[in-house]
């Protein structure tokens, strides 16, 4: 099968949170969620994590290995937290490409980078992670932060991200995962399914979308399973670093 092509039949059922939907429908459903929450997305991230998401993203950026003059790709870039970081790392002689399937989110990221004076070395592209529209071996690093769990065909997305990496390049996947600290899971579950939807209702005016986001975390592969998927996609030295007791994990893989 050609790298980057879908491995999920369009008539197959896939998870949309705890609901099963046709594979051909999931991307549209996810787009609707983020259209709804885009205006309050950054505020909600701060409230939901107590600002910790900024530290998680800072740690991810510390692992890119990027140098001035290189090329980097941020997939599912959203409002650009990782994108602005990689743009600064590659500098004016490099290139940072920010992609998302959702124009509402990506346009907010574009405005944010412009407001911070980061523009000359950045490109914004509407793109599906499963079939990235870039030539083979285009980038030195690919990042995706809190986006992989929303992808319909995760295997195809990982394969597509590997295809566009140069030899020696690395993939970084920052994503919610499964708690690994004793006693943390029941507290995390209570927060996710009670407080989180309530915050969504009060702050963003959308309880259902934040309930979906909580459910999507539970349906996402755990740390060992995601590492195995990365190895299956052709990445080497796949490992992860747990953050916040495993509530979040940063996975890394290399192309040799």
C-alpha cells in the first residue's frame, strides 16, 4: 500500500468519542467540534490544565532538535502554540509549515503568529494528516500536539508523517494518554466527565464538544500501543516520556 494512503475503509465504523460513526463522517464531525470551540479554545486550554499545557508544549519543543535553516512541519497546528515555537527554532533562514484540517482554528493560529511578529518563515496549509500534500523527505522534524486522537485513520497519518521526514528526522507526538500513577485515574475520570463538560458549557457554550474531547482521550491508544503503531509505520527508537503522571505523554520516533 502506498505510504500515506488511507488504511481505513470509508464504510467502516470508527470511534467518535464513545459513539461509532462511519469513517467517512468522522473528519466532518471533528471539524464541527473545533468550529464550535475555536473562539474559546486557548482560554479553555488554560482553564482545563491550569496552564500546564504551556509547560507540556515547551517540553515538546525542547525535544525537536531543530536548528536555524531547517524545515519543520506542525500537523493539526490549531491556534499555533507549537507552530510559533518551531518557527522561532528554525529562524529566518528556515521554514515552518503549519497545517490543520480546520480553517477556523488555523486562521486563529495565523493571526496569533502575525500578532507576535512571526510570519516571514511560516506557511499555513489546510491539510489532512492522513495524506499530507508535501514531497517525500521534506522536513527535519514533524510535530503534532493534541491532534492525533482526532484523526480518523491514525496509522495512515503516522505513515504520512514518516514519508515527509528526511533521514535523521524525528516525529514528536504530544497527546493525552493514560495515567500511570496509582490513585490518579479515578480523580482524572471525575474531572474529565464532570468538571470538563461543565466548563465547556459555561465558558464555551458547548458542553457536548468537551464531553467528546474527554471521551476521545479514553479511546486513544495508550503509551505502549501508540509506540507500537509508530514502529509499524516505520519509525525507529520509538519511546515516550510521561508528563503529569501519564495524563499526557510525549512520544518520539526517528527516521534512519
